[in-house]
């Protein structure tokens, strides 16, 4: 570790190496080590190294120290601060560190470094240290906006001591140092006043109310108080609210810086933007621009002895190319200025200032020159406006200027450079300050032109200030050489700028200044000028436009050259002219003190005229400058320094030595070194003095540069807002245009609506009139209609009449037609008759001819008759009579025949009718017959059925009978086997022999046979004895059988009577049908008759007879009767 | 309404001299405005009776029309016997010969009966049905010998029919004749088709209720159904008289299909009972059927018959 440490320490010298590669590596190594280191050994070593060598690389490393390492650094610095020898170096280092604004910067008050610093400031007596410390504190104050009351008191004490020191040292210490010290106090004053006005003012009041401090106040503090306006916090705030930690919460460092600058009236220090508002965010652009205008106008208003009159005729000749610019911007500015001091201006428009519409740059000079007693009062406004607006305008006016070639040429040359380097954002608002400087140079010439120009003559006369005239005269005197210088300078710068256009802006600036002549140097050493150079080059393109407008022959980018030449010319020609360029600044910064200043200046001029020595002049100039502004004094000092340098260079013409200053590449230091060298050669003491001066200048420069950076940050923000606002403005404008268009449209629509309404009314009237007309017409038509209706009715009545008439006529016509047809019929009949009559006539004629012929014939016949004689006639007569008779007879017969025929016909018809009747009858008969047939068939069927049934019954009975017989025969062998065997056998044989066809006879026989059977049945078993007899007898003879049957019938109950009758009937029917043989029928009939008679008598006589005997008798009779029967 | 129209059309063919009937009915709708409501209220046969009277006034009777009428409409009971007699040929179409034929019939009856009595087949104590059976046998020459008479030799079908007819008809002569002619006509006309009736029953049952048929077939009940009771005896002894006569109306008028439908309707009506019973039980049940709602069965059967065989149109 220790080895490493040592190795790192060994590396430290390498930081000074010229080899970039090595340098880089070494730095990287050291940084890495620093970061990795836990202790503070390396850091301390580094600080020591820096303090020894003031190496820039070490400085870079130290300023980039991070969060954990800052403590040892600050402790180390605190240590170093304690030592007298390295106090200055450590302060410088501290200043560098603070300017870097590390993130831990707010913790500084907590470290012992800060009280040590304050203590140092209180106690130290070295001016350089004091100045450096003051600047450090001033820089630090906005970064730590919440100090404790104790700290604040200490700060105030520091201020008080330094002020007293300044007052004391103003006489003793070297003037240059005092100026620097003054400037430091001045900035501290501003910072304290801007940040803590109440506390500070109360401190001042307390501190300077003491007797011993009155002188200090008069000499030092009062002029400074004159450079500030009253702080609004003095009105609204208290000591406590100032110390409120929330007060600065929303503010950043640059905001605080600007806040402090706002209360300043020093044109170098002051920032007019935002007026006195404490709100950093509200419309910064508007406020800034207004703040720029307003105060200036106000200054001119109450600063000028003459009442500001603005004749409109003044401007046109001067602003030939753009006459329209004059009026509008003027009014705008006036309006804005009128309202500026009060609340926010409503009528104010950024467009006017931003050059969106009409850039007002031309107007402001013309406006303000007459107003102010000095030309400078107007310049501020003009330049401010100019600086803001030029970037957006185009150079148009060049050709119209009295000396066009130069601007043209310059324009053409300068444009590439300007195009190459365009950090516009920085420039826009920075120009507020820088343009002041530019216009310092420009304005005198403008005033020259004013006086020269015919139109402006009146204006000038009305303002005739002897001092102004003298000033103008001075300028005129300077005119010639300045122009020449400007030319040369311009050419040089152009060549340089062309060559180094690609480089960074600042480098180009420096590089383009390095080859330039020595008179540039004093300018460049001035920090404000360094800040201002950026917009200067930026605005060059527009410069021709504005410059040509009212400067004419003067190229606009020659402000730098023209600035220095004037001084150089002063230095060369006459020292009395030296302060002149700053007068306008003072004038601007101190409008109240303008008159005093003028008087003083005249006095100075007088003094200057008297003083030949340079140094004396310098001192006097310084003394006067101190009374005005420390910053101006610094400028003066620098200019004087440059002048001295030039002078000494010229005198000594010594070779230049490489720069020793801590800021490499800084032209100022370089030049300063030259100066120092020249001085050193004379005196070592002086060299030391000068070295301290350089040191101070450097410190001052760094301070101002820091300020500038803060402004740059702010400017960037504001520019963004401007752009936004511009965009919004454009939007508004377009919206307004649209609104207007719509308004116009609306108007048009309203007009058309009215027209349409009128048209509608007209149409309605027309329709009403037409309606009334139509109604009238309608009424008329109604009337006509009624008339028509009445006529119609009449006509209809007429029509009906006509119709009736026509009907009548038609009826007549009909009748007529009928008549006609009748007539026609008649006619046809008549024609027929006519035909008939004609035929008749023909017949008649034919008959007459026949008659004639017959007559002739008759004649001939008569002749013949005559010839024949009377016999013929007789015969004739007879014949005639006979014929006549015959004819009569025939006639009669024909009549008879006709009658007969009629009768016959009649008869035929009668017969036919009868025939049809008969036929019908026959049909009916047939039907009836059918019916009857059917009926009879049915009946026959019924009877057939009955017959069938009967037959079946009979068959059944026969079958029964046969069965019984068979039973009987089975029984017979037991009783009369032999006796009746033959009879029994013959009987059936006889019966069989009779005739098989005689079924009825058989039937009768059967019937006779079965009578015993029947009789047996009721009798039962008692007849069994007689049954052989009975069975033997029937076959023997039918007569006997019949008798026996009758007998048995009588004996038996009348059960079978019906059956017998039926049998008889059938036998009768059979006999009647005649299918029997003749032999059997008479016997049977006779037998029947006999039987009937027997039956009757027997039934009457022999009923109570014995059954047994009767049967025997019967048998006997049968036996007897049988024989005759058979026989 | 349709029925009304049919009636009208049936009667319109009556000859013009019988104007008391259909012609007026057809021509004069005011004759009986209630006729439209009879059917709805349930009085059947009011109009039929009238038209039947018209038909019966005809001389000679048109048997065709009577047959059509019988098939289409239920017969009024007061004319039933008469119509049956006419249709069975007991009475001729000519009403003039009715008395004569009636007398013949009566005489024949007495003859046959006398013969039977003579042959001692029957006596006064013999039941009328037996008498009729013997008479029928005698007339058809199938009367067995008296000695050969055996209890087996009894025609049960004839006896059943005769018994049923005896219930329907009071006069024994008429009863005999009706039985005789009914039986003979039935056998003459439908003797060939009776064996096919079981098949027909299956066919219609498959159309009407196939599930039942398959069930019966699978359970074997189909074979044990009392076909003889149904188709040989024409439900005599199975149905009560009131229902039976309506069935016989159709049979006498010439349709034996009605038997099938009655049988089917019986099966359908007692479907649930049949499906859960064994074949023997089925046969037993069907032989001794409950006598309650036979009227409904018959009505449904007639409807089914009309449905399947169609209402027989009047053939002019």
C-alpha cells in the first residue's frame, strides 16, 4: 500500500508531461487511486502538489473529487488555509472547486473550512487573499442559500471589514489592487443585498451609523448603494423571513444569481429580466424584455431634462428600408413602457419583441435618442430589442444604406463563420448584457448619423445638449481612423475565423483575437467582454441590417474592432478620449446621476486636458471610475493595462515569454505576462505586484466566468420557454385567424339567413295572396257550380221530358213497325195472291183458249151433230142422262166410302189405344203374375219344405215301423211260428206282387197294416195274444184291413185322426192326379165309400161291443170278403 | 248427419207409392228437425226405426235393402224378429202370403213334433231346445234311432244357439224356425269361411294391437282361445241376449266378419287381464266372460268392423 502510495506520488510529476497519452494515463491512474483510496494520503499529497506547482492537471483531478473524498479535501484545505504561505493557493483551489459546483457543495458551511475562510477574511491583510476569498464567498453564497444568522453576521462583518479595508487601502495600496478589492466587495455587496436585504440593510444601518464608519460609508458603501435599486424584500419581508430555509427552496443557483442581479442598477451586473418579481418561472421572457425596456424608458423619462417628445417624422429617413417598422414598434414599446412599471402588461406581445411580425429595432434609437439627454439612454432599449430580435430577421436593408458595399462585403464574409458557430440558445438572452457593449460602440456613430441626417436634425436641435454635441464631435473625430481600423481588423478576423470556424466557439473567438492587434487585448481580458463575444459573433449576420439601417457606412461586426480602435486611438492620440466609450454605460447604469456624471465628466475632460502623464491619467481615471462602478473601473484598469503594455512593448520591444498564468490559452494572461515581463525587466518589485495583479485578474475572471455560466444555464431555460411561448403564440395567431374566418363565415351565414328569412316572408306573402286568390276563385267556382247545378236540373227535367217523348215516339215507332210488318205480311200475301191471280189469269187464258178450242170443237161437234141429225141428239141425251146418273151414283158411293174410311180410321185409333191399354194391362198382369208366381213359389217352397218335412217324418216313422216289425218278427217264432207262417209270407208277397209302383196302395196297405200296430200301442201287453191274428190278417185282404183299421180307430182314441185324414187326402190327390192304374182305383174308391158308410153305422151301433168278439168277426168278414175282392 | 243422409238415400229408392218415408224425409227437412240432435243426445235408432218401417211397408219386401239396413244400422227390437224371419226366408217377401206360410210353418212344426212324439223321441217334458234339435235332426235326416240315442250325440252348438234364440223369441214355432234357418244358413253361407276366421282375427289384431298379439302368441294363449264358442256358436252363451242379438243382426244380414271383430274387441277390452294370465285361465275367462259391458264391446266391435270392412253400400 505504502509502495503504491509512493508510486502514485511518483506519478504526480508526470502530470505535467507534455505527452498527451502519458498525461491521460497518469491522470486516469491517479483518479482511480483517489477513488479507491480510503484514507486521505493521496488527496493530501495531491493538494500539496498543487499548492507547490499549481498544476492544472492536479487541479482538474481535485475539482472532480467525489462525495466521500470531499471531507479530507476540505480538511486539507482548512489546514492549508491556516498557513500563511499557501493560503492564496488553497483559496484559489477552493475557488476552483466551488465553481465546479460539486454535489456536496451545500455541506461546506458545516465544515470548519468555512468559518476558517471567514476568519481569514476578517483577519488577513493580504489584499490578494482577501479579494480571492471575497470572490469565493460571493460565489459560494447562492449555492448555500440558507446560512445561519451567525454566519450571516460574520459575513456582514467581513463586508464591513473589507469595506473599511478598501477605504483605508484606497489611498495606500496599489490602485490596481484596490480596484480589484473594490470589485470584490462590490460583488459581495450585491450578493448580500440581493439575498438578505433586510438583514444587510439593518447591518449597514447599525454599522455605519457609527461615527468612525461614516467615511467608509461615504466613500465605499454609498456609491455601491447608488448602484442598487430598493429591494422589494425590504418592503414585504423581515429579517426572519429572509432566513427562512424555505425561501430559496425552489431556486437554483443561477436563479439566485439572477435575483441578485435584478436589484442591481449596474449595467454590467444588472439583469433586467423579470423585473422585480420574485417568481423566476412566470413569463421570464416577457418580463425580461419588459424589464429591459421599462427601466430604460423610465430612466429616460425622469432622467432627461427635456420632456420626451416623439415626432413621427423623425424615423422615416433613417429607416428608409423599413418605414413600417417605425410606427408599430414605437407604439408597442410606448404602450409596454407605460404599463411596464405596474402589473403585468396585457397589451404586451412577445411577438413584437421576438420579431415574429415586425422587428422594432429601427424605432428604438430614434425614439430614445430624442428622449434622453444622452444618446445612451435610448441605446439600451434599442440594443436590447435589437439583440433579441435580430436572430429572426433577415438582412434586407443593406442595399439601401448610404454605403452599401462594405456591409455587403462584410456580410458575405462573415456569414460562414456565424453559421459555423451558432450556440444560439446561449446568445439570445446573454445579448441583453453584451449588446449593451456593442451598442456602446455603435451608438455614437448612430448619433452622428442622426445629426447628419436631415430628418433628424430637428430632433437633435430640440435636444441640444452641449455635452452631447461635444460627444458627437469626438466621435466624428474618431470616425476616420476607426473605420480604417475596423477594416483591417475585420479582414484579419475573417481570415482567422474562416480558418478556425470548426473549432469551438470560444476558441475561435480567442484564436481570432490572438492574431488581432494589441488593442483588442484589453477588451478580451475583461470578463464581461468574454461573455459578450458570443452573441457578438452570433449577431453578425443581422448586424448589417440593423447597423446599416442607422449606421450606414459602418460594418456591424466591427463592434469589437471599433471598440478597441477607438480606445487605441484614444491612447494614441489623446488620453482625454479614453473614458468616453464608458460614459454611455455609466449613463445608462446611473440615469439619476446622469447630470452629475455629465458634469463630472466635463470636469474630468478638463482635467484630462491638463494631465499629460499616463499614469496620472490612469489614476485619475481610476478614481473617477471608483466613484462609478468597480466593474467599470476594472475595465478601465484593463484598458489602461493594455495601453501600458502597448506602450511598453513599443518602448522595450522585448521578446515575449511563454505564459505563466494558471489559465492556459487565455489571451489575457498571455498579454498580461507580456506586460509583466516588460515591467519585470524594469523592476522585480513591480513584477511581484503585477503577478499578484494577474492573479487577481484571473480570480476575477473566473468569478465572472462562473457568473456567466450561471446566466448561460438560465438563458437556455428561458430560450426554451421563449420557443414554447412562440409556438403558443403562433397557435394563438392561427386560432385567431381561424376565429376571424369563422366570424366572417358566421357573418356570411347570418346574412344568408336573413336573406332566406326575407325570402321566406316573401314566399309566405305570395302564398297568402295566392291562397286568397284561390279562395276567391273557389268561391266563384262554387257559384258557377251552383248555377251549373240549377241548369243541370233544368236540363235533366228537359231530358226526362225528352225521354218520355222519345219513349212515346218509340212506342209509336213500335206500332208503326208493327203496322209495317203487318203490311209486309199483307204485301207478301198479296203478292202470293197476285201470283195466284196471275196463275189464275194464265189458267183463265189457258182455259179461255181451251174454251175457244172447245167452242171450236163444239162448233165442229155441232156441225157434226147437224150432219148427224136428230138421232144422235137423242142418244146423246140418253147418254148424258145416264152419265149424269152414273156420276151421281159414283158421288154417293164416294161419300159413303169416305165415311167408311173415317170410321175405319177412328176404329183403328181406338183399337190402338185399346191395344196399348191391353199391353199395359198385360204388363201389369205379367208383373202381377210374377208376383203371384213368386208368391206361389214361396208358398210352394214353404209347402215343399213342409212336404219334405212330412216325407222325413214319414221316413222316420217308416223306419220306426220297420224297426218295430223287426222286433215283432223276432218275437213271433215263440208264439205262432208255423200257423201263420204261410199267411205271413203270402201277405207280403201279395202286396209285393200288386205293383211296386203303387206306392199309395202300399201306403194304404201300410196304413191298414199299421193300424193294428197303433191299436196295440195303447193297449199294451193285453193285445199281445191277439196280435198274431192281426198281423196275419192285413196281408190277406185290403178290405178287411180297412174295416179292421176303422174298427181299431173307433176303439182307439182320436189321436191319429188327423193323420188318417191327411193320408186320405194324399190318396185322394194321388187318385185325382191319375197316376194309378184303373183297376185299383174303383175298388179303392168303392171300398172307401163302403168303409165310410160302415164307419158311420158301426160307430153308431157297435160301440159298446166286445173287443175280442168284434175282432174275430172282423177277421171272419175279412176272410169272406177277401175272396170276392180277389176274384 | 251422414247417417241421416245415408238413410235418406236408402229410402229414396223406395217406390213412389210409399211416400210416407224417405222421399219426404229427403225432400222436407222440416219433417223432423230434432233428428239432428238424436245422435248427439244418444237416442239411436229413432230415424232408423222410421226408415225400417218404410222398408217393411214395401210389398214385396226388398231383401237387399233390408240386408243393407241391417248391416249399417242397429235393428229396432220390435221389428227384429220379423226382419230376421224375412231375411232367413221363414217369411216370403210377399206379405200377402205371410199368413199362409206362417200356417204352413206351424203345421210343419206340429207334424214334425207329432212324429217325434209318436216315435217317442220326445214327450211333453222334453226341453224345447232338445225338441228343436230333434226336429232339426229329423228334418235333416240325421235323427238317430231312438234306441241308438246317446247323450254324446247332441249338437251342442245347435243347442246353444237354440237356447239363446229361445230367450229371444217367445213363440216356439218361430223359435224353431229361426234356429233352424239360422243354423242352416250360417252353415251354408259361411261354412267355408269359418275355419279361416281365427287367421283373420290374428290379422286384424296385429293391425290393431300388435303387442297383444305377440304376447298372446308367445304365451300360447292364441291356440287356446275359444274359437268354437265364438265362431261356431256365434257367441251364443258367451254374450248376453241384448248384445247377442245385435251381433246376430249382422250375421243374419250376411256378414260373419263381425264375429272376428267382436272377438278382437273382447281381447282388446280384457287385454290387461289376458296378458297376465296363463292360457288355461285365458280360455276359462273368455268362456265365462263378465256380462257387464258387453254392449260397449259390441258397439266398439261394430265400429271396428265398419272401420276395417267399410260400411256396406246400398246396392241398388
